[in-house]
């Protein structure tokens, strides 16, 4: 479609409330405490649909699961093997000690000299270094294999996650292309972007990291518990007693700290809003001398933020010392009991050392599983929001045998058209107009009368509920939307330009346009002069907001783009409202030249700009209440005459 548009091109029939971006950031641990995530409404259904995207990757996911299990099991075996090496070292130490004790007792008991010399001549027991070396080599091999499997697991899972989200993102993009404009009217740009970007990233991160963490945490928990039980049932029971105490401490602290965190976030938002508001209206604040009031309010909010902030951080900060205290009490009990068991030769000292290692590792997967549960809830909610987009009702598909107008003339006819943004409230009940090819039609009326809706219906941005709209005698529903919209050129009040050179922005109106054609279009729109005054001329790069040129210059470029497109039908929505008076005069001349021989729809609020229109349609509440030329409508003394005279009453 050859058109110049704005961010509100497709939905400028009504005003939007300020965008409320939906934050799709990860919900997890804040200050050491789990923050309640956003909840999904249909967990089972969402998981089922998410699995449908993962199904093609099921064999690779099975391989990831096996790799995660092997990597975890090999890592878990480490402390047990270290304990075996420690036991062997302990045996060597005890053997040497026993030999020394036997010799000392022989001397103390005045045993015969030959016996004492025989004891001294005996080879003292040493350490079995071969056994210890074999243990260390096996341990090194296990750790290497564990690391290798962990690397392969992460590599495969990253490709699984990215391919899955890649397919989901493509489906959402295709879906957005097929959605009617009414969907974009109901949802802010920020909300749609959040679903396509933040929610998708949330799903990708969960698939890539959280699922493997969940597998390894569960396997680690089960493996460590099995290892602890294999060493000592009594010490395992003592270790498990500390778990409820840790959970109790966490629950008590979380209950108090969560309240402070909520207050902190609320106060922080209030502070941010105040700062943004004050600096946004910095000149007004200074003009009316309210600097002191602004500073006092900032201090008051900042003080409240300080009071709740330190309480929240303090409460969240004491949870780990408290848990460590409980765990250390468990360690003390385990060491005491383990020492007694070693003294009774029920277990070896290496087993106690291995058990303590397992005990220190035991709480980590429990905390990790709890946090992963919150993250999974947030991810399911994100997936549900993505699937909501995929479930939206699509616009009617184009007909397979669509009509193509090879040389459109621009005759437009509305025949008893019925339309409403909702079926319960019709805006147009029986609208009929006939615009001949080459005519200039001005559409006037108060705000909300349906002017922009009228031209949106011509381009089939909305589907009508009754009647028909034809171009050159062909119903627009019998054409492909793309073919229909290539007939139109549009210039809106809010100029839309993208980050690129001026040459690229003007050339956007016609694919493959030559530089000479771009220059000719700029000259016709009276934009060539100001372009040549810029440092790089047509190669000047516009930033993302095009703020490095004036608003009037933006409009000149969008008009040049429409000139280059050379469409049979033009739509001008207050195209000259953002330029100065001198430039407006030049643009009016350019517009007359541009509109010559073309069907033109001009939406105007300043009635002085449409006096020469071939036909003026006066709209009110979705209906055409009057139509005619400027002179004939003034002569009627009706609605148009009242609008016109109200604008020039002062004169």
C-alpha cells in the first residue's frame, strides 16, 4: 500500500488512553524471597498447547533429560568417592598410630630387647597411594563426564528453546497480519509488543534454563537423599529434622517482608511518577514558582520509600542468616552423632565427611525447586497471553479468485452501507454516496462524526455489516486487500517516518524508485529546498523519532512520498495542519497539482481549505446530513453553514 501513515493510522477513529505496558520480566526471587508470579487461568490447557509446539522436539528433549540425569548422578557420586579416599587415608593413619602405640607399650612394659628391635625393624604401615590415585582418577573422570553432559544438555536445550519460540513468534506474526483492525483498537501498542517480545522471551528463558534446572534439582534431591540414607539412617533423620525448621523460618520472614516489598514497589512507582511529571513540566514548574513544593513532595515520598525500603531489605536479609543458623545446628548434631558412630566403628570418618557435603548440598535444590515453581507459573501465564492472540477471530480471508483492476479510475460508491465498531451500536445505518472518478471530495464534521471511519471502510480496514462499497463498479470484498490498498495514497496529520535517510523515506512510496523520481517528488511537494540545506542532503539520516527535523518538514516528506506513489485515489487527513502559513500555501498549490485527475478524499477541520472541493460531505454521528458544493451548502444555511460561520465568527 502506497501511503504515509502514523502510529495511529489504523485506529485513529478514537483516542487512546496512555499505554500501560505489560511487564513480562521474570518473576522469581526478590531480596531472597519468592515473589508471587502472575497466575494463569487455564494451566492444563496452556500446557497442552505449549507441548504441541514442543512435540517436534520430543526426542531431543528426551536426550536432554538423559544427559541431565547422567550429569547430576556423576556429580553426586563425587563426595562418596572422596569419602572412600579419606577412609583409605584414615586407615593408613590408624595403622601407623597402632604400630607406634604397640612399640611404646613394649618399651613401657620392659619387653625383651630382641622383641623391641624386631618391632622397630618392621616396615611401618603406610598409605595405599595406588588405591587413592585410582579413586582420584575415577573422580576426575566423573567430573569431566558430568561437565561434558551438562554442556551438551545446555547446547541442545538452547536450540530446542529457540526453535520452539521461533515457531511461536512466526505464528503470532502471521496471526497479527490476519487480525482485523478492531483488535488493535482494543489493545494498546505496548500490550501487543509485550506479548510478542517480553512473553516470548519469558517462555524461551524458561525452556532453556528452568526446565533443565528443574530436572537436575529433582534428580539431585533424590540422589543426595539416597546417598545420605546409604551412609547412615540416623544422621539422615537428624538432617531431615532441620528442613521443617528452615521452612518455618522462611514462611515467617516472608509473611512480614512481602508486605514491605509491596509498599516499597508502590512508593517507588509514586516517586518515579512525581520525578517524571516534574521534569516533564520543568519549565511550567519554574514559571509558576513551585520548585519548593515539588522538592518538599519529593522529600516526603523519598522518606516513605526509605522507611519501607530498609524494612523490606532488612527482613529479606535476615532470612539466610536464620536458615544458616538452623542448618548449622543440624551440622553440629550430625558431626556429634557421626563422631560417636565413628568411635563405635559403625561408620568411617570419610563417610561423615561425605555426609556433611551432601547435607550442605541438600537444601539448595529444595530452594531452587520452590523458585522454579514460581517461574513456571509466570511462564504459563506468558504462554496463555500468547495463545490468546492466536485464538483471536481473524479477518475474513480474501477470495481465491479475486478481481484485479489493471487500470483503476477511482470511482467510489457506497450503497446502503451499515457499519458499527460493535454490532450493538451501529455508527452508519444507511449510508449511500457516489464519488465520480477524478472528483475531490471533502469530508467535514465535528470530532467523532465518522470521517476517518468512512475512508477506513473504503480501504477495507473494517468489514461492513450491510450494503456494499465498490471501486470502479467492483465490490471491494471481491478484491484482495493488498491489491485494493495499492490504489490509495494517504497523508495523515501525524507524519510517520522511520529511521533511515530522507531518500529512503521518500522512496518508501514506490518500490525501486530512481533518485531522479525521488527528487522530482520532493520538488513537487516543495521539500527539495529544505532537504538541500541539510548537511547530507537526501542522504541525511533521520533518527527513530525523526526529531532532527521540524514537524512541518516531516509533513513535507510524507507528502513527497505520496507524490512519488502516484496512486489513483488520495486520502488527505489534515495533511497541512502542521506547517506554517507560507508553507501551507505552497502545499495547497502542490496538492491541487497532485489531486488533478485523481479521486481525492480530504478530511478537513479548517473549512477554509476545502472551498474548491467538487463535493463536500457533511457528517454527524455517522450519517451524511448534507452534501454539495461550498456555495450550495452555505446557501442552505444548515449544519455546514453553522460550522463554517462558527470558525470565522471573530472575523
